[in-house]
């Protein structure tokens, strides 16, 4: 890296994207600066033309292509593969914006294993709480309930405890058999205090599970039917569906 390229990279790392663009204008022959300038423009919200991708090779070409593809709504697995190749290259540079776009792309594609892999490559130790929603959702969707609970216990005081976080943590606790802990946590969710206890529902869950097809095909479920369906999913280990139904039950009770 030349001195000018190093200065531009340092500016990019701290979010001074205007400076990056100015550095590139001073040195139009640098492929590195051309690619970094394109990325900086996209980060700034500037609209590049489809014909504006810089020619030439540099260690940033692949990540510049990912940004370019993503900007033009090419949110495909091919773009994600391109990003992973960039990440695995030993000469690749890393910074928060680069991790952010990769995590965003993987998350939108519901490629949760890739999402966790990308997070694992951020070894700075500075951004563990920055991706908490994506991390918790990835753990939950992959049934990595132990990892989810471990992460939650470590960072619970510094993340936004909204309804979706409560529900995922609560359901993960139940999946691990930690029913009492789950009840304590879910009792904190607004308008959820009237939900039956886990023990009460455990005694009757076999009968409730038999009702799943009937409840799934019925329109305009009552609050009690929503609760029954949620617990039926829970006891048949369909945690994603249980989460969605419990969420609907909470919204229903608020509306009433």
C-alpha cells in the first residue's frame, strides 16, 4: 500500500468517506483507491451508475463488487459466495463496514450459518454487541439454543430487550428444559402474564398437538386458540412457529 492508499484506508475505517473520495481523485491511477472510493460513495448514499465500476485489479476489487451488486439489489447467494471468498483471502482488509454488509447480505438470504461465520471473522472484540439481533436470530434458527443463552447472559444488560428478543430467549430456555427460567423471563413481556404456566400446558400438550392441523386451517383464531397453537408448536419442537404465534397472541391481547 502506498502512503496515500494507507491514509485513505485509515480515513475509511473511521467513516471519513469524503476524504477517501478526495484521495482517489488525487490519484486516479490507483486501482485500490478507485475501488475504495466506489465503496465510500455507496456508504455515503451516492448513486453510482451501472457503468461506473472501476477497471483493474486490487485487493479490494471483490468487496467492491459485493457492494456494487448489493447496491443494485443483487442480493443473491452468488454475491454471498463472492463475499466469503473475499473474507477468506489472507490479503483481505477488514473493518466494521465490510463485516456489516456481509452480515446484512447473509441475514437477508437467511443463510444463518454464513452469518455466524462472518461474525466469527471479526476478531477485533469491539463489535460483539453490534450484531446482536442477527446473532440471536441465527442461533435461534439453527437451534443453537445453548449458544444463544450463553450470548444473552453475557450481553443482556447492553442489548435492547424488545419483544422478539424476549421470545427467542424464552423459547430457547424452554428448548433446553429450563422451564422456570423461561417463565420468569416471559413474564416480563408486556401483556403476557395471562399465558398459562409451562407445567399446566405440559400436562395437556399431547391433545393440543393433535389440534395443530385444525387450528392452522382456521381463520380468525381467538386469543385462547392462538395460545393453544403456540404451545402445540412449542411441545412439538417447532420453535420458529411457536415464536410467531406467541407474538400474534401478544399483539391480539394488546388490541383487545
